[in-house]
């Protein structure tokens, strides 16, 4: 019997799902992670990137990374654990057709915001290869700042 991996399986997962459910309103994939990069919440666009059980698993265990050694030098992982500022990173994934995809990632630190162990929220957007880098980054970082303000208003 097939199971729906988007439905909570435990009381903790259910609690986290309720806490972060406002991210379902976002059009872009949003992933809430711990300092160890364990996924604790994905909105619907985020769940579309992953076709299996995700709760409590690390990003490099789930995302179809183009370079499997990324876990050892990933700028996103470093940013989650080393800064309180919103940072920009890029991730290179393989699509379901094994074609490379470049994602812009805005890393929004959450330390002390929600009380549930969440260290950061990752806001993802596919980067068009012809897009102007500065314009793309600024737009994504602006969207991340809007989300951070919303998160702070909800949790304070």
C-alpha cells in the first residue's frame, strides 16, 4: 500500500506542520531545516522536488544533487550554521530527466525564532541561465527578507 509522504507521521511532525503551514501560501519552494540540515518542513512546491519520505532527513540525502560531495563544502550548510544574515547560495540539482538545474537559494536564519529547533528556512527559485545575476539575487533576497519579517511577526 502506498503512503502519502506529505502527511505527518508523528506528533512532532504534526506540530511542525501546523507551525509552518503558513508557508503553503508561498509560490516558491520553502524548506525549514535544523542546524544539521534535517528537513522539518516543506511547503507544497518544496515537496514537489522530493518524491519520498523527507522528515528528519538531510538535504544531501534527499535532493538530487549534481555533485554528491557537496555535503562536505556546501555554502548553504555553512551559511545555516555560521551567520544571522540572509545569504545567497546556488545549488545545482539534476532534474527528473537528469538535466542540470540551477537553483538560487536564500538562506533565512531562524535561530531563536520558533523554539522548535529550526535553524533556517531555505527559499528556492530556479535560475534562468540568461537571467542577470544581480537582478535575480536581489529579487530572491528581497523575497527572503519579506518572509523573514513575516516569520518574526508570527512568532513574536
